C-alpha cells in the first residue's frame, strides 16, 4: 500500500460506544486529527494531514468501528495523532507500519484544552535552549569533582614543598645536626 522506502503507514482504528446521548454521534462532538505537533502558537487542528471533519462530515454510528490508513513521508517531522479527551470514543489504536504505538499523553491543546497526543513521527523540533535537570546535575557533579581534584593536587603540592623546604633547611643549618 505505502512505498516502504519513502513512506510510513499510519493506521487508525477507533470504536464508538454502544450507548450515547442520541442515535448517532455528531461530527462536532468528535475531535481528532493526524498532523503536526505544534511548537508555534498555531492551532493543532489547522496543521492536520487528516482530521475528523475531512474523514466523516455526517456523523458516527454507535457501536461501530472506523478506520483509516494514510501513507506519510518517512522523514515526517513531529507527526502525531491527537484527540480531545471529551470525544465519545470507546477505544482507539494508532499503528505505525503495523506496530501499535503507546497510548496518548495529555498535552496542552491551546484553544481546545487538553489533547490526547500519540507521537508518530520523529522529533524535528528546534532544540530547547534550556538545560534539562539531568544536564544541570551532571554539570554540578563535574564541577564538584573537578574542584576536589584541584584541591587534592594543591594539597599534595603544598605538602611536597613543605617537606623539601624542611630538608633544605636541615642541610644548611649545622647547629641543627648537633642538637639532634
């Protein structure tokens, strides 16, 4: 179906509940898309390759399974499947090249509140300018170890100088030998 060299296969399957408010589910109550993870101030729905209203603009039957398969470029950066938590879906699965991906994580969907996001593509976002907690801890530990090493070398040098100084003083003072 997809060109394995240049494309990944996105496979979505969602199941609607057997009981709901009406005989079917209106499309405006179902909020999902497959598209790009936002790292600008743009709306997550406007960056979609496929979304709820483009897939089905009439409504969803109760107790039914819906599926879609899309071929997307392998180098697709920051792709994800996103669903608003209030969407009347009993369950859904997202597969990439036949392998089921982890469940969605709640993230800020800007104008739509929390969004369940299942990452699909590789992360090509610009790198963060802030350091992670692990990086900061590593820097602190390296500084402490470096300081301890410099202190140990300085102490060894000081002791060595002290010993040399006392030996030199002992060689020059003839009275010292007679006192010992």
